[in-house]
């Protein structure tokens, strides 16, 4: 199945959760903000959010530094 991730097409496995996707990208879910189909998804809901064919997802990751 296909989703749009940060403006690019991406193929993912059916039934994949937002949490699974974030981990597969080597991102820390604690520092990721997700917008799914124009709605912000709280980090506490990543594991319960199953991605669907055609979803539009934007992920932003906070990076510390000085």
C-alpha cells in the first residue's frame, strides 16, 4: 500500500502503525511530531494509529544542539 510521507510516495506494509513507521526510520518517537491527513497525532497515539492506503503523513523530528 502507498502513503505520501513528507511529500514523497512511499510503499509500506498493510497494517503498519505510525509507531512502526517511525521506528523503521530510526527516529525516536519521543521527539517526533506527526501530522496525518492534516491532523496532529499525539505521540501517545502512534502505536494505535494504523496507516491506510492513500494517507498523507508529515513527520518532523526535533534535534537538539547548540
